C-alpha cells in the first residue's frame, strides 16, 4: 500500500501560505508520528500566558495548529487536510 502523498511533497509545503477553515495560515513544519502539517496563523493573536498561580506571566503567540495528513489507516488523505486551499 502506497501513501497518497510523500514526505518530500509535504516538506515542499513548508513556507506556503494557505487558507484552512476560512483562516490564513503559513505551513511551518511537518511531523511524522502521526503525520501532520503544523501551521501558524498568518496574523497570530497575542495571548497572555499565566503562571501556576494564575498571574499574567508573558505574551505568547496563539494560532499554531496541527492538521492530520492521513486517515488512521494511512490509505487516504485526511478530510481535515483536504480542507487546505492554496
């Protein structure tokens, strides 16, 4: 059984801008276990990260997502991945 997309093809997506579920993202990384595309919102929102006591600690960027590439059996592209519009 062959994968419907190769790791090399996925790696070529790094740096590309795309739309996913109506939001603009930039592909920043590929992880292999499980195979997923990691992306960050093109205009990330700033959030405040709190410490263990609930006090504001530091600003962090939110909007990093993981999009699964393959279905669980690995035979097809995942429906979430198919929502990507280049």
